[in-house]
C-alpha cells in the first residue's frame, strides 16, 4: 500500500461517534446532515424511474435533462443578473455526490509534488484529497476573535505564487460558518489569474446563507468568473434538498475540461445512477417548495442554539453567516477530541471535535444544528449546561491523555 494512504488520519468525528457505541440515550449532533427525510416528491421521482426499469448506465457526465436543469439553475443564480455570462450545458458534470466531484477535480488538476494551498479549518476531505494525490499541502488558517472567524486576505494572497497549482477554499465554511465576501472573491480570482493558479471552490452550502442577498445565496466565484477562468465550483444536492444519502452532486467546470472530466468519472464511478438523477431533476423543479423552507428552519435552529450557548459560562460562540454548524469553544479545554469523548460518555451529547478540521481548531467543538425538532437542540444545551456545572473549567491548559486509537475504525471523513 502507498505510504501516503497508510499515513492518512482516520476521521476523528467517526472516532467520537464510535466511542458512543452501546451507550444509551446519546443526542448526536456530530455528522453534517439534517435529521429530516427527503421530501416525498423527490423520493417518488426515483421510485417512478425504477418502476420504468431505468437501471442502466447514463452518460458519464450525467443525464442531459439534469445537466440542462443544473445549467439553468446556475445561470439563474450566477449568470447575467449578477454580471457573469450564461453558464452553458457543456460546463456541467454530474457526479456521485459532492465528495466525488471534489476528488475528481483534484485528480484532474494535481500531480504528485504540486503545491496546493487550502484555507483551514475545513472539512478534512478537502485537504486529504490533495494529500492522496501526493501534493505538497500548505494551509492558511482563518483568524478568530470573539468566536467570529475571518480571513487574513493578504496572508492568503502572499502564500499563492506562480508555484501554486491549486487553491482549495470552502465558503460558506464547514465548520466555522465563515463566508467569503464578493470583494474578497474578486481579489482572489484576479490574483490567481496572474499566478496561473486553479481555484477549487466548495460551495455546497451556498444556499444555507442567512444574510440578505440579491440571489438568495452566498457570494460565489461564479458571479465573477468566465468560462476561460481556471475555476471549478462544486455543488451537492445533499444540504439544500435534504438528500445526503442519495450521493448526487455536480461541478461547474471550464468547457475545455469537459472530455477529461468524463474520462475521470468513468474511471471512478462510471456515472451517477439514473433513478438518483431523476430525483435530482425533481428536486430542482420543485426547489421552491423545499430549499427556502429548509433555510428558514435552519436559521431558526441556528438562532435558538447559538442564543442558548451564549448563556452558558465559559462558552465562546458567534452566529455563523452560513452553513449548518455552531462552532464554539469551552474555556479551559484545549483537547477537543478528549472533550468530545467525555461529553459523549458523561453528558450523552455527541459533538464533533475541532481538531478534525485543523490543528488550529483544537479546543473547539462543532454542533450540527440541522434538527427538525428545536426541543432536541434545547435538550442538548441543557445537558451541556449540567456538565459544565459539574466540571468547572480547568485552570491548566495541559492536554489530557489521549485514548489509544481503535484499530477497528473505518476511514470515513464527515
């Protein structure tokens, strides 16, 4: 086995989740998904497809009907109304989930030894994928003050040089909720044009954005870019359409990559399943009955959870602008993995440790607030409050001893 693969870190989120096996009454908020079922009309579209016998391969890049629907959707959000060109059908590649889209993009662009820059903290797949390809990974850490995470733009631009093959950026960000402004995107895009650097923008949370905007979503590089730009933007049906388990995503790519992406998808997954793509078409067609309600409910969940956390002693947290996570720090605790495991065992509360997302996020915890029941969030806060009362924050900041890794853990990054 390649040493790079052997040395990949296993998911610390999964490690915490596995530590709860056999424990009764654990409130789990560690994974990044809603507990709401996919809307019925989307499920019915898949059922109808199966009943028609659509169990065969599709085009590598996806059904023409789905690619057209995605191109129209992306043009509606990021095309002429935002000052950008129409997004053509040829720029859409459908994939078996956003994860697959990100991996295929990195495979297309990165050679072993290439320099890749990533903005962190970030969902660990984004940095692991570059490492799998043998890239020389450099990171630029977001800065935090009073729970609010922000980018030192000058630091990032100075880090990106003509030697930088690829910039990876996720905004709205998992786990911090940080989001790039359009002005920042414009400066990054202009700089990368000069250096010849590709941008891989993970924008799967673009609709889960709580600020008022012209196109009801977070700022996107697509609002500024043209077909010739070295830009790949990744999206997914998972978050905005409550379709995490369906494994359906897409990329917006320069048209010159159309053939290459088709080949890479063939060698990875061949194609997304047809019945899943039919569900995707239905989701886009019926998006006004799904996405606005999802966003409205998530904003309510965010406000309830963060307001409650802010009342607890020693908690540092701020309202995230986007995403579906509250990212917070508990005063005096610097080992987030140990803390997350303790909270599972001692409070019945399942959260993701910040160290899963970057070393600079150790000491922080991620709480996914995508819960259909607000009372469940309130119950979780009550458990945390009781635990804090029983465990006054330590005066020393030394790390507690780490548990021995469970050799049975599966590689899985969430």
